[in-house]
């Protein structure tokens, strides 16, 4: 059932007890008004439940690091430099 504000106060607010003045809260007209009618008057919609599925989490394994079994050889250039610096002048 659609509700209608009283003619003498078009900006009255509906409550469960009746129509009230918007600023003072004074009860202007005693009338039983259902919560559904009040929600319709205030244009309140029923809450809708939205289900959002989360995308699956993909975990990647880091590429395998190839281990070397032998130690690195010193470069020939470094060896020559050390020999040069060790010689007396």
C-alpha cells in the first residue's frame, strides 16, 4: 500500500507511529505505518548479496639454479697484474 503525507504538511516524515514533523519530530498524525511502506517512501531497496569469486592464485616456482661442482679459475689477466705489481723497480 502506498502511503501519502498529510495535506497540511507535505514534507512530513513517516515513522512506525505515524507522520512526524521533519525538524521538531512532533507527531502530526497518528497512524500505523509498516516498515515496508516507510522503506518504499524513503526509496530504500532490500540489500542485495553479491557473491564475488576470487580468481585462483597461481604460484610459479623459480627456475632452478644450476650448481657448479668445480671452483672458478682465476683469469689470466688478474694473474698477470699481480705479477707485475710484485716486481721491484
